[in-house]
């Protein structure tokens, strides 16, 4: 049986990247044991909802190739001998817009940009597009022990076609950076969407969310059957959990929706060209 140990960090974050790095470092140095890859929440570099205007975020953002924040996290990844999947606010040449990106930090020091958020949170009266440029490409593949994983960011969770595209590429799981804002029924909606995305694609959803007064918390792991295996509640914390290849293969044998989707929709799409 192939398996990957994942780590999920849940915390509340500030507008200061170095303070946020220290919070991540403190938790991981205390709690990390065997996780191969660790995922942290959206806005864990800069909490843009803490009263910042787009230009304030732009001034705090960094470029990947000369980022102090990435350098610090890279040192931590080497010390822990683990991969760390961070949310990164990436400076662009078009101020005040930045990009909401996911960066994989290798323990070797290698840095890979994996994804930039495609679906910006222009909903509930908020306009995330005032801050960010949208990503234009799907997530790159992250491979551990022959298992394929992909990345999504928060509001992406509301777009099932994105997750189906990864499942059709034989994904075993999707990591999600989240900053799921509090509000009426928002906690229930987060749980419902994560469970739906996991079961309809018979794959794992690994979700790291912020907590505190602004965000709902409830980070966790959702199985290929749509069952929540881990619930981190509302407190600051860190957990580790095994993701098993056999669970995905079993689910896809019992509920073969991905293969049926290939058979049916490939025909429909070709016919409609």
C-alpha cells in the first residue's frame, strides 16, 4: 500500500509576512513528526482582510526569485526534511494588482510555482479582483510516491469542473489553501462543498483554512467517499494524516464515476465540436 503523510496547519495570520513566518515556524518545529508535505492556509503570508487596501498588499508582496519569506520557509523545510506548500502573494509589474499563488518549497531548497488562483472571490459584496490578477492555467502536478496531487485556492472550491479536470488526470487528491470568511451558513457551505468535491471525484480533499474572528477554521481531510476524516475545529493547531492509495482505488472501483465520465463526456464533447 502506497501512502503519503500530509500535514495541515491552521492558524490566524497578520499583515506582516515575518510575523506570519514566525507563527508557522513555531507550530511546525513543535508539532511536525513524519509529514511528507505540509499545507498552510490562504493569506498566511499576508492577511489581506486585516484592513489592507490593494496598494498596501502590493507593497508587502514579493517576487518569487528574491523573496525573504520564501527563503525563511525554505530553511524551515530543510530543517524538517519536508515539503511545504505555501500561499504566496506575488508581486507583478501591474500595481496595485498582485497574484494569489501556491508555491511548493522542497527540502532541497528548490522552489516551484504550482498554481495561481483562477477564480477570484467576487461574491458576497467583496471584490478580490481589486487585489489580484486571475491565474490562467491549471495547477501543475505534485507527485509523491507515484501519487498525483493538485492545488486549488479557496473560492475555487465552488467550481466543480476544476476538480473534475484533475480527477480525469488521475488525481488522488487536491490540496486547498483557504481563507473561508465567516458569515451565515458559511461553515456548513465549506463542509458541504469539500465533501461534494471529494466524493464526486473519488479523491481526497486536503484543506487548510485560517481561523480567528474572520475565518471559520474547520481545516481537515475529506475521503474519496465524501466523509470528513479530520476536523480541526476553530483553534490554532497542526495535524498529520496518512493519504492511502488503496482508498482511492477502492472508491473508484465501487463508484466508477471518473471512468464513466470519460466514456460519456468525451463522446458528447467530440460530437458537439
